[in-house]
C-alpha cells in the first residue's frame, strides 16, 4: 500500500465518521473511527519521506475533514451540556453566586 492509498483510506473513514455523527449512529461511528485509526497507522508506517503535491493535498483534505468531525463533536457536546443544564434547572447559569455574601 502506498501513502496515497493510506491517505485515501483515512479520508474515506473521515467521510464515514461525519455521516455517522450526522445520523447519531454509534456503531457506524465506532467502525469509521477504527478504520481512520488503522489508516493513520498505515500512513505512519510508510515513513516520512518527501511528499509531492498530491500527498500534500490529500493530507490537507484529511485535516479539513478531521476538523469538521471535531466541530460536530463539539456541537454535540454543547447540546448535551445545554440539555443537562435544562434538566437540572441550571439553564443559562454557568456561574452561581453564593448566598452567603448577600447576608454579609
């Protein structure tokens, strides 16, 4: 396998991760993440020789897709945090002043 093939595998896995995140499909997300990690290991095992334009472009695309995955995960985490705050009656209150200072 070449570095190009390994990077394409990573890119395909990142597309699958994004689709799984959008669909909230945990099983597909786990599978895509494992495929991505295996692809990254393959890229690493092939060495760090000079990269041509095509390899750089593929690596940049993988980086952009990974950033997209990170954004989706952060949005999902923010939504969960907001829902938990609503459930606990703490919506919109990231900081709670103590009542002790009110009586001082």
